């Protein structure tokens, strides 16, 4: 018979509180005469319980805050007479009927509607909507466009126009 002997576990030492160490005002290669006045942005990770404004103020840094204005291009709604895209609620309505779209179908349609008459290559759509580079072929985009056309219905399917051997464009008043 085997008996386990209890081993005392040493008390866990708490790590010291996280600190912010400022190295300098700006890196030596940044010119004060530049278009942005020599400003440099830093990405700083802080624990959830640390107030960044208080931490910066304690180190003599004047924090700057910039509020996003409502209606910025990233948040604005796009629509035409029949297809309406509400980015805030992630809804698309066609003649008052809410479409049941997947995440990528919504992003693709919202992107096309936001840039009417612009021809988008399949590679540009892959990087702009999917968020990664070239994946080999544009069949993924073709499949999503076919699904979108089915979901918007026969009356509006031609608004997503194919540009042969290039990509797609959204034409709001396509007849």
C-alpha cells in the first residue's frame, strides 16, 4: 500500500503593484517639427482595477481625451430607398423586412452599401471585410454575394452588380 505524504505548500508571494515607468518625452528619432508636433502614441496595458487618468496624472502626464462625434463614417448608417443598414443595431431592412444575415454577410453588405458605385476587387473585400490578406481565390466572396442576393430578394438582387473578372459594386438605383 502506498501512502502520500503531504508536502507543505509555500505561501504565495504577491507580486509588487504594477508601475508605469516613463522613459522620456519622445523617442530621439521623432522630430518636433513634424506635422503632428512630435506626438507619439503608446499602447499601454493596465490591470482592470487601475484608473489610467489617475495613473498618468500621478506621473505628471496630462491625459488627453477625444470623444468620437456621432455620425463618424465608421458608425454612420447607410441606406437607399429600399435597403437600410443600421450599423449600431447590426440590422438590415429591405422594404421594411429585417434580413437574417450572418456576421460576415452583414459586414459585406454594409461595406458595399457604404461605398455605392465603387468597384471592389475580391482581394480588397477579403482584406477589408474579412480582415486578412489574399487567401488564394475569391470564391469565398462569390459565395457570400450569392447568399446576399438570395436574402435581399429578386427585386433587389441586381443592386449587387458583378464586374466580370474584377469583383463587385453596389448600385442603389439599378433597374
